[in-house]
C-alpha cells in the first residue's frame, strides 16, 4: 500500500509540474522594450545661490613719514618708518548668488555677488624708548562683499 501511495504521489506531482509551468509568455502578449531617452546637451544657463565658509588672511604694509608740521625741522626730514607683513587671519561665512548664460556650444558668461561675514583684525603698538614717539594702529575687517564677472570656455 505504501508503494501504491508513493507511486500515486509521484504521478500527481508529475501532472502538477507541467500545469504550473504551462502559463508562458505567449499568454501575456508582446510589449516592446522601453525606448532609450535621447541625450540632451548640457546647458550652463541658469541662476544659483550658495553658502560657503573658510579661512581668510590679510597682509598689510604701513608707512609713516613726517607730516607738514615737521617738514621745516631738518632732523625730521629723513625720519620715516615702515612695517611690511603686519597681518591677521580668521574664519568667515559666505553667501553667494549669481547667474550664467551659455552663449554658444563652447562659451559661458556670468556674474556673481558674494557677501562674507567676517571679523578679522590685528593691532600694532610702537614705542620708541627715549623719544617722544608712540604709535598705535588697529586693522580690522568686518564683513566684505564682492561683485564680479566671468567668462568660461566649455571643453
């Protein structure tokens, strides 16, 4: 009896397998493959806004020469002082905006505006011992802006 049941099970499975696979693509119909999208050329025309940040530094040159009150004094005529390399560094946060226009297939023109939130400064104190001379200089950059244009070649 066990043999008959096993044989009937195998025969039943043999009938089910073709029935399960008999649904084929012929029953679904034909659908063409999707069309590839056409390639569009890059276009550089448009507006933009942005954020940025970084480090900034400046280097200053100071010169001091006798003014008109001392020009009649022969000892002061050759007196002068200069400092080159006085500077400072710090950080900044930037907002920018601009627009570009693609003139032809190889040339782009644009304009931009940048505003930097910045607080960078340096101080200099000069005292000459034995002379009635004392100077104090303070250099500071608080926020700055720039406007510019650009012309670019598309390679």
